[in-house]
């Protein structure tokens, strides 16, 4: 099983990668599932659902960096690529 790509930094089906060096604890499979659902909502132009999913991730301690197509745990370290 395992939902994380080899090396931990690979992009999943949702197109987002975890920020390199982020070592915060989280349920990566759940983050991937919610990110995929959020991307699908955005593709359908259902921004209300997409915003709600982003807030759900934030409540789990996950910050989504849309511009960089990355995510990280809040306070988990790592450096976002610009």
C-alpha cells in the first residue's frame, strides 16, 4: 500500500508535492486524498468546496502553497521552491 511516492517529494495525481525537508507528522494518505478532491473541485469550478477543503487541511496542520504546487505541515520545517 502506501500513498507516498519514493523519496517523499514526488508529485501525486493531484500535482502537489510535499515541501522538501518538511518533517512534520501527518497522515500523508489523507492529505493526498483531500488534495485530490480539492483539485477536482477547482477543475469543476466549485471554489466553495475547494476553499472548504483547504480549510480542512489547515485544521489538520497542513499549509497548501498553490503557487508552488506544494504542501507542508505548519511548523514542520522545509523550504518551498520558488
